[in-house]
C-alpha cells in the first residue's frame, strides 16, 4: 500500500503542476478526487439527503419514501443522477432533516405518522426482516455507524430500518430517533494554493480567502423510543420535544397496526483536526493488506514458473533446433525434413484457417474492447480519479471508454478476419463490423430487460426507467456503432498480415491422442484464476455486500499479472499442441486463457451458496446469476483475446524463422 500511495502522490503532483503551469485556477476550489469543497459559516443551513434503501438480503433497492417516513416541508424532490448512479439504483432525494452549522440541537420533532394500516405494517416488518439499511448523506458524505463486535469496532454506512426482538412475541422495532454527530474542521483561508497528501491521494485546494467550517465527518446512532402522546401533541416540525428524548428510558417503538410513530433527532457538532481531503479516509480504510500482498506474491510465483517454461521453449528448444537446421545444406535439409518431428511437421498447416473465422474475429474484437476498457478504467481509478465521492463515476467512465474503444475493436476484428482468410480480400468487412458492434452489447441488451422486468415487478428503484433504455440504445447506435464501423473501415484499408510460410492444399492428419486436447485447455484456466480469485472475493463483497472497494492500486497490479499469466499459459499450451502435430491451435489458444471464466462462474456459484446464504427469493437469485453471466462472458472475451493474440505472435515468430519451401 505504501508504494501505491507514493506512485499516486507523484502522479497527482505532476497533474497539479501541469494545471498550474498551463493557467491560473479561477475557481473557488479544485479537489481531486471527489466533489468541490463547500464552506459554511455559523448557522448556515446544512442539507441532508437520502438515498435508496438497500439490503444484502434481497439486493433490491427501494425508495426512501416507500416507508412512512416524514416528508420535507417543501415536498419530495429528486436530485438529478448521472448514468452510473441510475444504473446502480441510486435515487437521491431531499429529507426533512435540517441542521445549522455549529448549532447543537436536541429532541427535535419531525412528524407523527397517521395510524399504521395493515399493509404498511406488513411492509415495515418485511423491510426490517430483510435488514434494509437507510442511507443518508450530508455534504456528499454517507452517514457512518460504529458497531462493537467483540473486541473490534466495525464502521458501517447507513443504519437499519429497525430490528426484530428475539423471543415468543418477536416484535418488530423501528428506529425513530437519530443521534447525528457532525465533525467540522475550522479553517482560516489566506487565499493560497495548497497541496495536501492523504490516503485518498493528493488534493489541491485554491480558494479566494475567508474563514469558516468544512464538514469532514458524519456519524449516526439510531435508537427507538415510543413517544408519549402528550409530549408531541399539536407540535410543529422542528419543534423541541419536552421532556428531552432519552432512548435509555422508556419503551421502544413497536410496529403494530393502528400505532402512530413519531420521528425525532439530535445533532451535535464536534470540531475535528481532520482536513477536507482526508475526510473519506474513514470509509476507505483498507482491510487485509497482507491478503492482497499474498495474492500478488502467489501470482508472481506462477509467472516465474511459466516464464521459465517459455524461456526454455524459446532459447533451448526452438532457437537450438532452428540454428541446427539452418546450418545444413539443401540436401541435408531435405533429408532432415523427412525425419522431422513435432512442431516442424505442421509447417504447412499451422496457418490453415480455423473453423468459424468470422466468430473468432468478432470475439477477439470485442475482447480487445473490453480488455482496453478494463485497463484504462483501473489505471485512472488507481490514480484516484474515480473516488467513491463521485457517485457513479466509475460505472459511467467504463461505459464511455467502452463506447470510444469501438474504433479499436472494429479495426482489430476486420484486420484479423482478412488475415485468417489468407487472401486479404476486404469484401464483406461491413458485415464483420456490424457483428462486432452487436455481439456483446446485443447479449447484454438481451439479459438486462429481463432483469429490469423483475426489478420493475418488485417495484424496486433498481429498475431502469424506459427513458434510460432509449438513452443507452442511443449511445450504442450513435457512438459505439459508428466508431466500430470507422475502425472496420481502417482495418479493411490496412494491409493484412502476410503469413511467413505457405499452407498446403491437403490438410495434414492429426495423430490420435490418449486424452482429449480440450481437457488440457480447460485445465489451463486454473493458473489465471489463481492470480485473480483473491481480488475477486473483495470485488464480489463490494458489489453484493455493500462494502467500499478502493484498493485499485492492488487491482492494477493484479490486472497486469493476469495479462502476463494469460499470455504465458496460452503460449505454452499452443507450443504443446504443435509438438504433438495438432495444428488446430486457434480456438484452443483463445480458450486456454479464456477458460478462466469457467472457474469465475464456479466461484460465483460457490459465493452465492456459502457467502450469500442470506440472499432470499428467486428474484434476488435471478439478478445475481444474470449479472454473473454478463461478468463471466466479459472475462472470457478479454482473457481469451489476450491469450489468442499472444499465441498468434508466438506462432508467427516461430515459423517466420523456418526456411522451408
């Protein structure tokens, strides 16, 4: 983690220096990453926002106001979300909670609900049983809750709707009183530009002078109290309840038909030494650093082992045989050709066109697009440009990069297709380009509407509005497809790759083997999976258990190691097949590394059974499996493409050194 922070520090420092040299910063604040700094003075109104209710039990988000919570005086208002937030199911709205900077308030009355109906009671009990969390934010900071678990103190975002009591009655209790703690940092700004190093990266703040307060922490402690009718009778919103609210005394608020629930809150401001750029550190604390380092060390050992094999293949076997062969005269070469064995015997068949040339070209083109998107996204995330402070930015950035990289996928697919045909004829390149543009997105648009229908039927905020589907379709056909066609056009005009040896007219018979060659190909996927599976656990926990994943530095290292392992595995397997005179290496080289997707799928099923045991309902399971299939397909295309291109380069290099007429 230390090396990651050092690299991040200097990368950001160079970026800030570049901005300073190019021009003056004529803004109130410049902050990387996250949102702009907000300054408050004493008694300024602080706006509290609420997000969707979420649960690791169902994975179905619901709107905050689907439960009988108090409405703001100005009415319910939605905050515009970006593309990433909408796809993640975020629905940010205003709330009735109102604070004044540095003004402590206690026992503030919000509202009393009408008598609960049977339907409302049933819904509340269901949300409590499913452990739904209320997500609330102040100045873009999620509320954090500290829970003691044995000797450890856990920090969790949000708070539960309520809990169910153990025992014969098994009453459901709702949290109706919140104790907020706002950490503020007092500063005296002189108008200078400062560069600060934090665990979040380097941050440049340039302000125009003045002093005030910054929100640097937001904590919440929920409790339940059944208010007496007399204490809240005829009280208006933001009135002070008397006697003061004390959750340690008095009965708790049950969820029962005909019951009225009174909501209230306290807020306390505490001065803190935490500075603005460091305020996300409480959310981004990295746990289990040794596990990440173990994953990297394990991957390095695999790479070293495979690199040794590749080294032996190149220097001790291939180069030795080629040198010995080229030192002979023509008669001796002719005599030796008759005695050749292994990979030298398939020189006339090694570049014979594989089955399903079009499909292979399309899958490689889409694999280049997905792999490029992953590498660029994780690279910028490792530099800190995709902080959780900017909600939805990671997903939005991935979509934009995928759309733009369509030009590369079209170029690679068409040029590869022309090469595999051997004649280089560009006729039909438009058909290949259209297939590339529609293959993976088409599968995604075939799965997503089904999942969206399940969310819509469950009345979840995770359901995408129909307008967003049209926006995604417009992005696909107005950006991705034209760029893919443009890349295909350049691929059709570029010169196709000339094979170093001629292909015989009659295919050579492949000797029978004692075991299927595909068995070895599928087994090869275990090595790339060994590189990936530890980080995969943290990523899965982030997606399905609501944990923040921000160790992108480790993820970038693992991604680089994964690329190397995929390339080495595919090269070694291709050489092994050529040595047994199996010249049908094209698809096998693709799936030698792409078979890691099979093990990711098996791991995902294992994760569902053992780590998501609480996941309830067929809808939640269908959502999990649907998104898993999309993820696995993307992994197969990306890793398979890496292996295929590496093997293609290896075979081309190997036989370009062979001089056989």
